[in-house]
C-alpha cells in the first residue's frame, strides 16, 4: 500500500519535471532571441505591423482614426489577450516572446485539464509537446499569426475550467469557462469558430459523464456558459463575417465557382498527410532554400493550365511524430466497452477524424455540404482545421500513453522491465 506522503512527494516531483521540460523546450527553440538586439523574424505580424498596432493603443480599443496612410482610415482593435499584452509589454519583448508565452500557458492549462481527467504527468507532457510544440500549432511562429497562439491558450484554459465547472456544479465556473471560449473570438474569429465546433460539444460529453447530472444541472451550467461565451464572441464573429462577406460578395455575384475557389484555395491535400510522420517530406516551407515546399496546397484554381496565380504556398509544417500518432491509435484501439475513458477517447477520435476530413476542403467531397452552412461559406482556408486536429491527436496520445504504461505494469504497480517511461 502506497504511503500518501510518498504519493504527494512523487506527484510534486513529476509536476516540477513537467514544468522543467516545457521551460527547457521554450528556451531551446527561442534561444536565438536571448541575445541583445535580436528580434524574432515573422512574415505576417512583423515588427512594422506590430509597431503600428501598438501606436493605436489603448485608444484603438474604443475605436479611432489612423492617419498613417494617405488620408487615414478608421480602426478598432479587439480588446483581447494578445492586444492587451501588445499594449502593456515593450515591443521587442512582445515580438520575441508572445508565441512562447502563449504556448507555455497553453501547455500548463492542458496539463491541468488532463490531470483532472486522471492522466499521469508524463502523459501530460506527451500531450503538451504534441499539441503545442510541433506541427502547425508551433511552426506558424515563422508566419507570425500571433492571434492563433492566443486561441490555443484559451482553448486549453476553457477545457480546464469546463471540467472544474462540471465536477463542482458551480455556475460561476461555467461563466468563466464560457468567458474563455468567447475570448478565443477576440483573437481570430474564424479559427476560434473551428475550435468551438469541437469544444462546444465537448461540454455535452463532460456533462453526460458527470455522476447524477440532471436536466437542472445541465441547464444550470450550459446556460451561464453559453451566455458568457455569446456575449463576448458575438461582436468579433459578426465583424469577421461582415469583413469576409465584403471580400467574397463581388465574386459570388460574378461567379459562385470563383468564390468556392477563393474560399477553399488553402485546402490540405490528403496525400500530404505523410508529413505527420515524415518531417520535411513535402519540403519545409515555401521559399526555404534547403527544402522548398513542393506540394499543392495554396495552388490557384486552374494553375496547371494557365500557370497564373500560386503554384503552391505554405509557411508551416505539419510534422507531429510517429510516436504520438501510434499512441493515439493505441488509445483508439483500447477504447473498448467498459474502459474508463471510452467516451472521452471516442469523442476525441471522432473530433480528430472529422477535423482532418474538413481540412481537406475541396479535396473532400462532403466539404461542399459543410460549405453551405451560414458563416462557414465565407471563411477561407479549410487547412485551419489542422490546428484543431492536432489538439485532438495530442489528447488521444496522452490517453494512449497511459494505456501503454498501465499495460506494462506488474500487479504490484511497478513498471515491467520491458516497458519504459518516456516523454
């Protein structure tokens, strides 16, 4: 029988090791900006663009006029997490560390959520590294896209708060969970909507798992959650919708086929899924001298005939690793009837499958049906679903890790010599 004090000490040590691993990875990948005078290079959200945005703050939160170009133009800056930090932090510090800060906070929140779901600290490390430190969710650092990193953080915070709300039955925590869900829309509304299509239904899964959950409890938690999320998300989602409508309305009047081509141009080609386990197989990114991207994502419609527009264009890499993929498959194979995490694994497995298929966009026949939904038909680039897919795979990998670990234990709880803990 394990001594409670020994168990607590072991948990504390594993928690410290988890934090040490995340901080080590942070410093390893962002080590170049530690030198004085260094700035992180990004193509979008570059230093000039961010300096201009910072000059608008804090007045831009309430709306204002920017006279920096010609006669000027009206501007409103969303009062989200990222823009608040842009206002408060020195510009160089913000540029160099906003991506890393978001990824560290996302890692901690995801670990807090998974620990509540009774997963081990090593499994939490597997999930955090897979979700945030490889693949599109990490390599978009080169492209900039700072608002997407804020979404990753809020998504993880939402899952943690949601789990606490369901277990405690406290509406106040449901309000906070809804606030985290809504805060994603203050970052980048289109990507936030894609995440919400998975994270919203997950609330129903957690409520259905809660012991003794009644309709009254469902309403007492879902009502505050949805109200809180809706109050925050409505305006940015509406503004994003209006902006996208303006961008595609003229195309739709001229030719619906042109609108379809415009909206689905960045669809993930199914054959390029080999990149999940073969790093750089399709090239690292467009314009990279040592490994230029040679696939067909971003290709303009009819390029093969006209040779006009984009042949391809990609700035991130989708490599996740063979080990996380195998662990995710192990979780799915172990989700038999009666297993304690069956509903959880089935949900995240379905989420991974659906988001992967939707990321195929125009290469997936049923995307044309999904495209008919309001708002969706004005959101560009189905490949954004890969970011949701990556999070789902990471959670599955954590479940698979603990399944493999438990299968390798002796009856007394010790680990078999043939099984090794790894991160």
